[in-house]
C-alpha cells in the first residue's frame, strides 16, 4: 500500500521539521501520554496518521496548560475519554531519540468513561482497547515498555 510507504519515507523528515519549529516556539518540549486501562485490564492505544505504529494516547503540553489539562484534552480528542478521577503519575521520561529537549509525563488512568466510540479522523486513523497478549504487532517499543512497567512492575527508567 502506498500510504504506509510514504509515511515511512516522510516521517523522519516531518519529525525533524516539527522539532525545528518547536526549537523556536519552545525551549523544551513537554508531552503527556496515558496508560488507560479498562475494567478488563485492556489498554487503550491509538494509531496516528503521521507516525508509524500504535502508541499510548497523548500529545504536547501547550503554553498555559497544566500536565493534567493537556492530558484531559488529548484523551478527549484522541479517544473520547473523560477522566472521572485524578490520574496517577507513573513517571517523567527524557526522550532523546529525536532531540535533547523532549520530556514525556506518563499517567495511569483507571477511572474514566468513554461516552461514544471515537471516529477515525485526519490525526487518529485507528484506536482500540487491547489485552496485553494481543497488542498490535507494530506497537512501538517505548509503548510496550510503559505498559509493562505499569502492569508488571518492570523498573522505570529515566529515558524513553
């Protein structure tokens, strides 16, 4: 299929362009992601249109937002998920895979409601709840690592 091939070709370039933009926009980038677990212990994952693989839902913290504000916004946008209790902070990770200024706060969400099934759009092309033994094959390594830390108590590193 041509779209995944184009994504693989342009993805590194788009990431670099966005990080150059953020270099001028922000001195440091800060993101939030969530390990959202339903009552059956399944984890919610999303697949973006602009980056390969399945990921934890989340995104960048905008100017004037708290971490929880950004998390609340991203969960609503990407999964129609609404928090019903405060999230638990799992850890803050330094992500030096693309730049030396990116940090990601990971939260664990167990209390939430999903009023409707989200509809795929220009940003999120697929989503779903998955059991740990049936994660999609292209779930990213950092996503798998964060899930294992939460579910199995694997030690939490400082780096993404």
